[in-house]
């Protein structure tokens, strides 16, 4: 069945749930079942009554000696003290800090210790909470004092160790995002006894130079002891007094230091800090594409309006054009000439047919000689008729050509006269064009529904208007109205 889990699957699910729910806890109890194998790791249990919590303290998290209080940084009098890991024994009441996990081979949960302290010695947890209350009372954590980070900063002051994975990851991500920036590293140790004062000094130096747009304070992951410098009051004070905005990216997601609480913004990791400062370059490409699409759409609408207006003007010009009127007159004249030519040809053909019919009748009734005489007379008459028709047709054609010549001479004059009239109309249209003043540096104000603003009495404070300029448009809000005093 799908809902039946194996022992390993169930253990893995329990481990993930426990580690997510308890990424870092403080536990107090009495040590028992202490074991020191040759590996150097410590295995013990914390007991309270009949309840036991198994613990493991790995060798890499232990300290052989401590010369200062890891919480306050105060140097102990009398020299270094042995670390608690070297002197731990059964029956001692201690406080352990670490993360809770599930160990599969034994099928139980255990505490992976990162830091331990005698229950009767200052108590890191209590001291840390006391420092938080102290700084909170001074206003170090107030949200009202926190400033927004600059968008896409061009100059960044990076306070961190100059070597290590954190600074490499930050620089690599910054080179892949945004529009380019300059990063100036202010080197400082990020763990150990010297870290807190040098971190504070680096933050102060970045403020004194005032070169950067903001300060970024980063460090890679580590144990609670490794990150303890960022719980120092001196570092918190330097962040609080910084004139530049401060972004922290210390440790991993589960790590939270006092520096994170005081900073203007905090990131989960150093890489996340770089991601917060600069967006991916694909975002800029998408913005350019969106702007290009909007511009193309606006141009299409603009050209559409201009094309429609030009079509209307051309239609009106065509109807009123003197050239069009002359063309129509020329077409009528040519049609009349064709009709005249066709009429003369028809009349001539009809006269010839009548003459032929008369000739046939004469031949039947009048004999040969008179017929020849009449034929010659008819031929002469036909010649005279043809000459008269040709002369009449020639005169009509000369009259038509004379009229065309006069029309051709008159056409440029009429076209020039109407052209001047059209130019005057164009100037009048340009004079009343509401967008013409924009070319001279003026702006046209419209309400959000497109109504042109003509008086301040049409506006109210807080109202948003659209200002149309020569090369674009901008939106603004009305802050106050100042009517002209009469």
C-alpha cells in the first residue's frame, strides 16, 4: 500500500520535521552517561528527573580553553580558563545550545551541541537575552528607525573577511545581476577575539569615507561560537550609529544574530544579500520589452489617428480640387469631340447611300449620257459635301484645341490660388492644434479620464493627473492648489 512507510522513510521524515521545528535551542539539565571515545567527541545525556535527552558534542565545536566571556567579550582576570568540554563530568548542571536532530541507528532524537556553559556561570542564553532587552530599551531594534535599501546600488561597502566562500559568492552573484556596480572591501576578521572591535572599526571607516550607497556586513555559516562576534554590543552600536543603510547576511537561514536585529535589513545568507540588492538582468530585459510594446502600441494608435485624419483631408481636398474640376471638363470635351466625329461620319454615310439610290433610279429611267452627267454632278456634289464636312470638323477641332490650350494656361493659376487657400487652412489648423505648444516646452494636463484641465477649480489635493510633454508623458499627484489672486 502507498501509505505504508519503511523504517528509514519514517525516520527521515521525523528528522526533517524535528530539524525544521528546532533549528536552534537552549536546553538546561544535569549531565549523565558521559562518554569520551578516542575520536575526541563527547557523548552524554541531559537529565531532568526521569527524562533524558541524548547529546553529542563533536570535537570540532569544542574549545580547549577560553580567555574571554564569549557573550560580552570581557577578558577574564587570571588568564585563560579550560574549556568546559575538557572538564565536563557527570552530575554537573549545564546549559547547551545547538540543533535538534534524529539519529537513525538508535531511532531517537538527540541534541547536536555547538556551545555549552555552566548553569551557574553567566549563562549564555540568559546573558544574550539580557543584551537583547538592553539594546531594545535603547531603541536599537525599532522598526521606525530602519531605512530602505537603495535600489540597484552602484557602490557597495562590503565589510567581511577578504578571503573565503562568502565574499566570493557575493561578488560572483553581484557580477551576474543588476546593471553593474563597484564593490569596495573593508577587510576585518569575522570570528575570534579581535573580530568585534575590527568589525566596528570597518563600519565606521565606511561611514567616514561616505563613498558607498550602503554597507553590507556578511559572513559564511559556522557554529554559534564562530558567529558570536555578531552578537557583540560594539558591533551593534556601530550598525546603529551608521549614517549609511546597513544590510547583514550572516550565517545560514537558521542563524539570527543581534547584528541582524539592529541592521536596516537582514538576509538569510551572503548570497541572499546580493540577490536582495540587485535583480536578475532578465527583469530589466522584460521591462525593456514591456516599454517597447507600449511604445509600439502608442505609435500605432498615433499613426492610425494621423492616417485617418490625412485620409479625410485628402478626400475633402479631392472634392474641392480645381485640377479635379478641369479633368472632368477635359473628359466632357473629349466625349463631345468623339460624338461630333461620329455624327459627321454617320451623316456623310447617309448622304452617300441616298446618292447611290438616286443613281440607281436614274439609270433605270434616264439612259446613259444623262446618267453620266448626273453622276459627275453627284460626284462633284459629294466632293463639295465632303469638303464642307471636313472644313466644319476641322473648325470644331481647332475650337476644341483652343479651349484645351486656354484650360491648360488657366489650370496653374487656379491650382496656385487654391494651393494658397489650402496653406492658409493648414496654418489655421496648426494654430488651433492643442499639442503644438508642447513643442515649445509647455505641458498639457489631463485628468485620469482624459479630460483636459483648464482651471485649478477642476482639481483637488491628492488627485492624480497626467502631464503630456513633447517627448512623453508623466503622472503626478496634486499636493496643493494656489489660485491667482485677483
